[in-house]
C-alpha cells in the first residue's frame, strides 16, 4: 500500500471517530455528516485509483480525492469556527488533512506532467 493510501486510510478512521463524538456527544448532525462523507471518500478514491484502467483514469480519481480533501479541510475549519471542535482537536485533524492534501497535490502534479511529457523526451 502506498504512503498516501496508508495516511488517507488512517485519516478516514480519525474522521469516523470525530464524527462519533460530534454526533453522539455534541449533538451536531449536519456538518459532521458532511465531514464524514468527504473525509472518508478521500481514501476510497485513492483505493479506486490503485486499479485505474489508465493513467488518465488514475489522474481523474486522484483529482477527485484531492477535491474531497479540500472539502474536508473546509468542514474541519467550519466545525472549529462554530465551536464544535476545540483547538486541540482542530490542530490534530487539520495537520493530518494538510499532509494528505500535500501528498495528493504532489501526485496530481507529477501525474499531469508525466501525461503531457513527450514520448521521446
């Protein structure tokens, strides 16, 4: 399993744990459901990309994972700014989200560059 796959899977587990706290203890159901959906989708898209039919298909799935990671970052910030996540919770999950985002940005850029590179180069 790749580094991004491992880290995104671990991140999905964190998201599920945060969702449980938000919904069961803090009675927040709308934002937490959005966080759960986008936060767990990242690893699912990366998992799909592992068996992509082509480089273009791989890039497409990684782009979707990147979009989901970006959306997840938004929900994390919104939950912090509305008081549902405390500072320590925010810092922990935000750092992990940023790390996954950085990995995905690098993969997408590299894959794009490899797709447009001339074959004789």
